[in-house]
């Protein structure tokens, strides 16, 4: 017997087991007995579309065992809204209670030995895409941003500064609650703390250049807007150059700089800046392979020999692992291949 089978609360429910353990099963999943039983009762309540307090508790138990189960999250959301209608409770308060519960399962510490095993990492990943979607759904029904939400995301990013789901959710939050004017200082603090944080650089671009974009239009960030704010571009070019000087071999600010200059239509205004990090005549003193790549594009139209030289240095010395790509770029200029 199991927890639910022995409970009088569930005596009226006939569990529906998963039939994948027969003799001809190709690859049966080794579920724990606790999980298998909980899912059997979940199938039973969904079969009769039960939306109750016990059903809500059951989804919590299953989420604690498998936080990436989309179906459980979706059904939990439907239960929340149905119970609010039946009990005539305050929806805003109900949603805030659910958010507080989400916080408790998301902020679970990682094991002391981070590489102790794949299963341990999976069990501690309590902020998968499915829970992010659930949180976003709750937030979309709130009339104001809870004061605890941004601090919660700060804590999440302290655990993993590159967590895609957290960043994706934060971008949605910025757009939904129009946080454009207050978000930049936070992004700047992240870049100051780690200039190589490519996620923070990406978010900076989003904050500065996505405010007036319709997210339903399908336009990519490089297609956004025909009007260029010259003062903004000047400020951000200077910002990117400052960060490049801190770590010339960091690709993130070089990519950011390219994006800014392409909004103006040309990279050449920063050619002199890039030459500070890559003297084509003194190949042993090249300080940044990204500067070579940048210069190759700057020289491509009018000084093909210099562009070819930059690509040669990349293929032969500074990025030989991508030799074929750099030789492909040389071929586009009508130049021959070089060997690493």
C-alpha cells in the first residue's frame, strides 16, 4: 500500500496506473513507488476534472518530485483559478500566496559538491521552463509588481548568472510592468561585477532597444526601429569601449559594439579603436582576436589586403580552431586559403 491508498481522504478515488511495465516494454522508466502512486491518483482526478484542495496538494507533491512536469503545472494553475471562483476569495492574495510558495521551491541550495552527480543537479533545478511559465502566468493576472519579485530574481541570478529561464522571465517582466527606466542600473551592476557576463550584455541591449517593439510583430532586435538615437549610440559606444579595455579578449562588448555601429550603418568609425588591440604589422602584439575579426570587416570594402591579413592571422595563429571559417571569409574577398 502507499500514502494515498492508505489515506481516507482518497478512499473514493480509483487510481489509474501507467501501463508501461508489461513484458514488451522497450524502455520502461524506473519511477519511484511514491511518484508512480502520486501520478496514478493524478490521472484519476484529471479524468473526472476534479479541481479541489486535495488536488492542489497532490500537484504540490508531484512538483516536489518532478518540477519539470508541464502538465502538473498547467493543471495546478487551473485548480487555483477554479478554487478562487468557488470560494470567492481575493484573487490577488491567492496569487501572491502561490508566488510565495514558488519562492520556497525555487531557492533550494545546490549540493556542496556541485559535481556529485547528474541526478542531484536535476533534483536541485527547481526553476525549469515549466515553473517559469507558471510564475509568468500568475504575474500576468496581478495588477501591480510585488515588491519581492525583483529581489527574488536577484537571488536566482546570484545562484546562476546565466540561467536562461530567469533572464527570459525578467525580460517579460520588464516589458509587462514597463520597468525600462529602472532596469539599467541593475544591468550595469552585473557588468561591473563580471564584464564577461554575456547574459547581462544581452539584457542591456534588450532594455535600451526593445522598449518600443511590439513583441507580437516577429521583428528581431536587429530589425527594430528606423530612428537612431545618436546620443544613446554615442553613450553606449563609449561604454562598450571602456569595457573592452578592461578585457580585450572578451567577446561580449565587441558584439555589443558591432550591434551599435550597425544601427548607424558602418563599423569604420571605430576602426582606430580596434587597431589599438591588433597591429597587423606586429602580429606578436595582437591583444584581441575579436579586434582582428572587427578589422577584417572594416577593411573588407576598400582595403582587401588588410582584411585578408587580419583573417590570415586568425586562421594561422589566433583562432586556428576555426581556420576553415576564416579561410571561407578570405575566399569571399577573392583570396586564397592559409594553413594554421
